[in-house]
C-alpha cells in the first residue's frame, strides 16, 4: 500500500498530472472557439452549411480558430471565414 501512495506523490506523477491538465485546458479552448464561431454566425442569422461546420470542427489550431472567430464577427456569408486562405 505504501508503494501506491508514494507513486501519486512522485514528481513524475505530478508532472504527468500537470501535463494532462494543461492538455485538457487546451482542448477546452479549441472546442470553445469552434462552438463560438458557429454560434456567432448563427446568431447573426448567417446560414452555416455542413461543409463549413465540419471544417471548423476539424480544426485543432487555436491560432487559426481565433482568426476565424474574428472574421465571423464581420462576415456576411459563412464562407468568408476562409477567404484569406
């Protein structure tokens, strides 16, 4: 029993938990931005075709999602998210 308790206090275990928490936070940020992009367009009554929704949901690059979110604020058509690429 002592060996198991020690493992959880071991610096390597602490590091693995910290890395897991950070990875979870990153994934949460990505998922939040994906959802926000689509919702911003929908809130503005801009139709979001499945192809665009799929492309947004497939993106894992946080910086790219931030660019698309900025474009979603001013877009008049969902396809404008990708016009400068």
